[in-house]
C-alpha cells in the first residue's frame, strides 16, 4: 500500500451494519509512501495514526 498526502483511505466496515469510513491522509510517516499514516476521518473529524490492514483501500487524489 502506497499513498501521498491528500489521498483518501477508505476503511470498510468489519461487521454487518458497520458503515465504511473515509479518512484523508494528512501525513505519510513510512518510507516511499508506506504506512503508518496520520489521517482525519471525514465523518467526525477524529485524527488517528493508522497502519491500514486488508480492509482498507487507498483512493489516490489524481483518480478522484
């Protein structure tokens, strides 16, 4: 997984009834665009440090 600042991270819900969440990548802390990422979730403004798992997808800003 590789990302740059400004890309979106789509985190799929893990259980039935849990919605997907979208976070904007604020900072890339790993080498060459790899995790961890500092992100801000769009739904509530919460900021977190994330090392995304297989339930996450990067949406590159040039694809939007």
